[in-house]
């Protein structure tokens, strides 16, 4: 199984309504007057970070990627639970964990520690509370909406290249990504649909369109990219953790963002790039397996 097939198999299991059919960034669970947001991500050595990387950066990325899922729900973090695999440079991991938790003002709730063999992997569960209900989902895009994205796409790709080359380039967009928590909270009352860009802009837009039962029409020239000479690579690269969202036509986003397309009636394909229909998600971004 690849990632898509495995998730499809999981959908045959008993699911809580808050799981949203395993088709969203996080689970949304109502408890009394509060709505709790839960998400869990794993980083694997050699796939999500280099073996030679500073473990402080790995800890930062582990937390930031999970908080990015909370941001896509407009959630305020409550705390995190850590799954840590012991190995070299555990002290540096703790250093980085302290830095990222202090940066976002998020406490550690607990977790589990194990010993094992390389490659190492680390898991983190982030818990948050919704700042607005209904909580945005991937499935809310409406025909006529404008499609926006925050930030610049492809910056993480250039950061990884700089890290590998060691040539003085800036690796931070890859090693220490930023979760758009404040932007997510501002957008939550307005956005019809919202998700973070973790697997590539085109793939994530395809997923949003499928979940919403619409087509997304994207103008590639409108997308802010980190390297105009490799624009398509920037559109299919992951790890940027920007927010992709739709707003009603004519609504000005309350955060810095760029309109990159529109939401259209469901046509031949979920995604149209510069007018060309894309009916298959293969090659649009990163999929495990």
C-alpha cells in the first residue's frame, strides 16, 4: 500500500465523526462549549530530515509541522505530546524543543520515550482549541470563491538545497519552517475552505477540490515562487507549510496572501492549471509509498 491506499483502508474502520472521514488536516471534537483540535505527524530520518542535520532543527520542524495543521483549523495550541526515539544528540533535540515551544508559547504535555535502531523517527501530537466555529475544513470551497495562498512556494526546496550544498544559502525555510497560527486564526471566520501546503501546492489544491466537489482553476503566473526558473518544481514541492484557502468573491484577506485562482463548478477534472485539465494527482506532489 501507498499512503493513499492505506488511508482508504482505514476508512473502513469505525471512525469518530470528528475524524472528518480522514480527509482533513486534523480531528475536530466538540466537548461541551469547547471544540478541540487534534493532529499527529511523524518525522523519519532520511525522508523528512537529513542524517547529518542538527537535532535541534529536527525538534523545531517536528513541532512546527504539527502546529501548521492547527493553523489550518484556526486553532490556538493547548500543548503537545512527544514520541521520542533515543539516539545521538538527544541533548540538542531537547535544546531545539525548548526553543520552538518558547517561540510559540506552547507547553509540553508529556509523551513517550523509546530506544531503537536507525533510522530514527519522532512523533508529535498537537492539541488545540478552535477559535471559531464552524472549524474550517478542506471540504468547504464554494463555486465562485477566490483561491489564495500565503507566503512563497518553493522556499523549502531551496532551503534543502542550501543545506546539502553548505554554500552559505539559507536553509531555514526547510530546517525551521514557521506555522501560520496567527494567520489561521484571522482567516477562520472568513475562509470557506483552508489547509496547509505540506505536500505541494498542486497536490493539496487537488485534494481540496476533491473534498469540496469543485474544480480549482490556478494561474501559475500568479503563484509567488522562490525560483521563477523552476516554477513547476516550486508548485509541486512540499514542506512550505503555507496556508491555502478560499474566500467569497470580493473578500479581501485579513492577512498577507496572494490570489492564485478561482473555484469553478466541478468539470472534467478537480484541477485546471493555466486552463489545462489535470484529472490525476500523480506527480503533483509528495505521496508516501
